[in-house]
């Protein structure tokens, strides 16, 4: 029995770039090329985020940015929105060809900490705020992928 192998040239498919923006740190996650699974990739200092994004975009195609939007239980915005809106405005101005969407990020830090606990991480590791931010970005992006 003979098999014929057919190779199909695939266009480079873009990823979705998830952001958990904070005053000190930014958690970052990206989707797989099929846009099914979010992967936490890094946490960077807030002052370095645009350098990080520029460097990432030099290697990978990004179709969309997804940014966590902090809301309170009564559906109003939390105080940290005053940092996020200027960041998103600069992101849109810097990369006008890449759409930006907000995702409700309520409970992501709490879910991230519970995930770390369930994963068996020791107390010291669970107190690592950079890790919490990266996991939070992953949760934000995965929730976007699950509902879009």
C-alpha cells in the first residue's frame, strides 16, 4: 500500500496577545496559532511593556490585543482603570492596524491564586506577584478565547 503525502503551505496565522496591565507589572499571555489555548509567557515591568511588545511583534504576527478591564462587583470600573485607559490609547495609536478589545477581569487574581494552590505550589511561590500576573493574563485571554 502506498501513501501520498500532500504538503499544504500555510499562511502564518496570527496570535492573540493577552495583557493584564498593572501599575508596576504587566502579565502577558498569547494564544496558540489556532486561537484555542492561552499560554502565559512573561511578566514585565510596566515601563518596559512597549519595548516588549515591539520585540514580540518582530517575531510573531498578532491579530488582536486583549486587555483585562478591572470591574467591581457592582459592574463599575475599579480605580486602576485610570492606568489602563491611557495604556490602551497608546497601544491603539502605536499599532493602529491591530484591534484592541477589553475583557472583564473580575476575580482573575483570585482565580490565579487558587490555580497555584491547586497546582501544588508552595506558599512562597504563590506569593510571587509576577507569577500571579502572568497567570491572570492567561485567564483573561482564555476567557476571551472561550467566548469568541
